[in-house]
């Protein structure tokens, strides 16, 4: 949707915006005409991203677990733009560890960022969206909330919680003209999931269990978010949009017709 205009005059707040999926979401929204308040705890990377995307992006350092910081950012945005049309709760962290080896403090930190941060985002923008009588909120969950895997127990639990929070918010806020949906990416190539910086060619052989035989690019997730916050998705509320190349569709049984070559 590059150079589209369907989000002109819209004001969007995007968390976890410095890199990966968050950066791609900011790019997609800006390309569609929106003004974006981009927040992240990674100040240096956030400022670099904002500089590269242009003056439609305002970077703000932000710890999503801090209620006072949420209040400050929402207040500053309302003071400057008088509204927040779009919220994308994207900030999150990932932990690869078994349940046995996950330390309680690691679990609490992940839950605090992934689910408390999402709750605080909702809690902070509901009043202004109710007053406006409209709004679009997208919470970034994960394919792990649909089909969990070993080694990501804390992460999967947090993303299951995001699903529940999204559905409840859709029920409570729908009567006020506010839509709340979730996006469930799978196998996305980001600095968080690919810290070694491997190329797609190096990564894709790992994804033979995915029907599309490759990983997901952040832009593919951003395209779904861009759709959900637009008027094109005006009757989507409480929906769970999966962007996973078919990962959660089922599993292959090799030796039975229909499976790809190993």
C-alpha cells in the first residue's frame, strides 16, 4: 500500500517501534498518510528510525510497563494533535527457555512487558477514543498463542493473554465505535528472533515445516496491521488475523502424499 492515502489525518501510536515489526508498522502507516508517535525503550535505534522515516514520525522513549510514562505520552500526543485514532500495542520480548530453566524473575519481566504493557496501552487510550466515538486498536500477539512450541512457555502464555485481552476489549469498546483486533505473526525475521542476522536464504531451510517454505518478513505483518486500522476493516472487531504462512494450519506427515520434499 505504499503511497496510499487511506490514513491521511490519522494519528497513530505504535509501541516497540525502533526495529523489526514495529519499524515496519511505522513505515506502512506513514506510507498510508498517518502521523505516527513511535515509542520504544531503545532510544538510539528509535531516533535513527524516525530520522530515516521522516517528519511524520515523532519518537518518544517509553517503557510500556510504566503507567506514568503512558499517561505522559498520551497527554503529549493529545496536546499536540487533539486525538489518537490508532494504537498498535507491539512492544514485546521473547525468551527461549524451558519451563524448568525459566527463572521466576524472567517470567515476571516477560509478562509485565508483553501483557501488562498491552493492558496499559488500552487503559490509557480508551478515554480519548470513547470521547471521539471512534478508534482502531491492534494488539500484536503471536502464532505461539495458537500453536505453542517447546522452549517458549512464558512467551506463549503472554500471547495467549493478549488474545483474551483483545477479545474482552472488543466486547467492551465496540459499542463506542472502537475496534480492537489482534495479529498473530509466525516465524518473523527480526532482530529479536534472528539475533545472528542470518539472511533469508540461510533461514528459510529451517522452515520446511511451514507450508510456504519460508519465514515471514516484518512488512508482511505490517500490511495486515495497516489493513486492520483502516476503514477497509470497518466490520472487523475481535478478530485474530494470523500471518504465519500456514504454520498453524496443521502439520505434515512425511511419507504420506501431499508433503513437501524434506
